[in-house]
């Protein structure tokens, strides 16, 4: 079993950050009502394998996934159809760098 764990100390999101996520999820949820796609807030994980074969797990601020059968617990093992990241000073470099590369 390959456990590549990294402990990250994160403070809670600012209310403005959470408001953007909640507003997005609420608006999109109505639009996806009759589709096979679902919109998720920031409690869903996506697991990717890097080009080097390393397992990485990311949690986007919001995502849309149309292949929900790839789910294992609260983790999807394929790429979402859409991801949204609300940038903040503390996460912008990671969100625009390593995390965006994993999504691509």
C-alpha cells in the first residue's frame, strides 16, 4: 500500500471565500437538475497519478463530475468535468501551479 501523505496546516476559509463557493454550487445545481452531472463543494477529493507514477489527491473548491461511478468513498479516481478554485494569497501559487497541472 502506497501512502504518500503530506500534512498541511490550514486555517478556515474566510466567509467571502465560502460565499463564492456556495453561490456557485447553488446556481449550477439548478442547471444540472435533469442531467447525469453533479456539482460538489469543497469536500470531494480527486485522486490523480502524476507522470512519474506518484498518487496525488486534491480537493477543489467546487467541481462538476458526470462520471460518478468512479467514486470510492468521498474520492473520485478520474478527472472532473469542471473545477473551480477561489484564489487566496495563501493558496494562489499552489492552485495555479501544481494543482492546475494535476487537473490538466
